[in-house]
C-alpha cells in the first residue's frame, strides 16, 4: 500500500495543532489563543519568472492571547533537501504578508532521513547595509533525541518518533516505545490508524 506522507502530515497537524506547538515550540504555544484556530485553504503562488506554481502546505489563522487581530501560522514540511529553501520560506512569507497584511509565524519542518544543518535565516544586503534578515522557526526531526520524548503524552511526539534521530540498532526499541506511547494515549481507531500510517 502506498502511503501519502504529505497528506498524513497535514492531517496530523490539523488534528493536533495545539499539541504540535506544545511539543516543539513551547514559547509560541504559550502565546497562541487556541480557542480561535481555523485552517485555511492551500495558497498557491505563481513565480512568473520561471513559470512555476508553489503551494503553501499548512496555513492556520489564529490569535495571540491578549492581543487584537489575527495572525497566521505557516507550516512548511520539507521531505527532501532543497537548495535555497530558506529563500523559498522568505518568498512564501512575503506573498502571504502581501495578501493578508498580518503577523505571520513561519515554521519549517525538515522530515528527511539525513542529519543536516538547515539555515533558519534568509539575509540579503550589501557590505555597507544589511537590507533584510528574515528568520523562521525550524524543526529538524532527525536532530531530536527520541529518548527525550518517550515519556511524553503528546500525540504528535508519538507520531513523529520514528522520524527523530536514532541509531539503526535502536530501531526496534523506537518501535516498541512508540507502541507504548500509543497505549498510553488511548486514541480512537481512526486516529490510531493515522498514527500507525505515520510510521
């Protein structure tokens, strides 16, 4: 059976958005008002210079606690190495800002199997002037120590456990701990199937 991992990842975030933020971005989690969360349709941008269409994967409309107005959370999963991905994040940010004119929290999630040092900044300028310094949150799953998450009751941590960093000899132990986490979570059958498919 062929599993659409991009669709599963999107479904995971849409089902457990608050838990995702809590597990991996606790400062943002504390600031977001989760009583107002709305997932927006996928945004499509056309790069007329090269004739390519680009889609923003996950876009969430929400609020910050104690603040007026809406914000957007843009989550961009990246399953393969792409040169100048940080520039693409800036382009998505600028297009979203141009369209929505609100604060945007950009997040990149690197899900590929090798450990890399991905930049979380895009800069441009001159020797005499820094014109732009754009930053975004990044989550490099392969760099996360899986053992630090096995006692968590966070469903997203459980679902992403097999994407975290572990040695080949730990593979069976990771699967065992994943099953233990699932048992503790007591998920309904539909959510349980989604979690098993994520592995």
